[in-house]
């Protein structure tokens, strides 16, 4: 009789322990979900500021191009036009990222949130790569077509070297800004911590949530 009672007490203790473990896991999962949402939300201000600043910059460039179009300075029109185009694409990507951040529902399956964060990661890499393409055009916008044939050849030689150097850096960055290089010093310097770090933290915490969800059925069984 005592053995049966001891077994019942032991089983009751096991059940309470399992319930407590499940409760703790669920609490940990819920807290981690809140942290993920907080990390994503922390990116909103800088992205909203970037979009507003980008729109003002694009308007300024477009007004400038339209007003100077009759003059027909080919160097300026091509340079400013390309810079404006690149920034329009960048603003579009930032708006897409803001939508992704707003529609993230942390209570939905982890896979859904992971897809949205993957979209944020990919678009963050692409917007930076695209913005790098404008670098050489910052070395040509001030040139004037009338200088051709009249300016010192030494000037054009120096100008060509500078433009080619910026073009080489631009192409190198476009090729090498990849997820695989995220731990390299130049990558960390380029991205800083406002946009990239929250995404990485959110990814890590989603892995933790998946681990919690995997363990819950094991504990309950």
C-alpha cells in the first residue's frame, strides 16, 4: 500500500515538474518573441528618417536637373540623373522594409517571421549594394562639356584616375557586400549597428524560439 502511495506521489511530482517546465519554456518563448518584436521596431525611426531624407534629396536633384536641362551640361545631367535614380530605388526598398516591419506578427508561426526577416536581410544588403553604384558619379557631376579640349591634359588624367578608383571601389563593394562577409571588419564598419545588428539579433532569437517549441512536445509527452 505504501509503495502504491509513494508511486502516486512520485507521479504527481513528475506531472507538476513537467507542467512547470512547460510553463517556463512558454514564458521564455513569449519573452523572446517580445524581444524580437522590440528589435524590429527599433529599426523604424532610422528607416522613416532615411525615407523622408531620401525623398527630399530626390526632389532637390530632380528640380535641379529639370532647371538645368536647357543648359545641357551632359556631365551634370547624367551624373545627377543617375544619383537620383539610385536613390529612388533605395527609397522604394526602404518603404518595402518598413512594410515588412509593420506586418510582422510575432504570434504567427516562426517560419512566417523568419521569411520576413530574411526579406529584411536581403533587401538591406541590396539597398547598400545599389547605393554604392553612385560613387563614381560623385566625381563627374561638376565637370563641364566646354572643358573638353581646353582643360589641361594633366587635369583630365587626374580626373580619370579618381573616377576609375571610385568606380573600382563601387564595383568591388557591389560584388562583396554579401551575407557571407558579415563578420569582416569593413562590412561591420559599412553597416554600423542601427540597421544590421537588430536583424541579426532577431534571427538568433527566432532560433531560440524554435528550440523552445521543439522541446515543448518532448516535455509534455
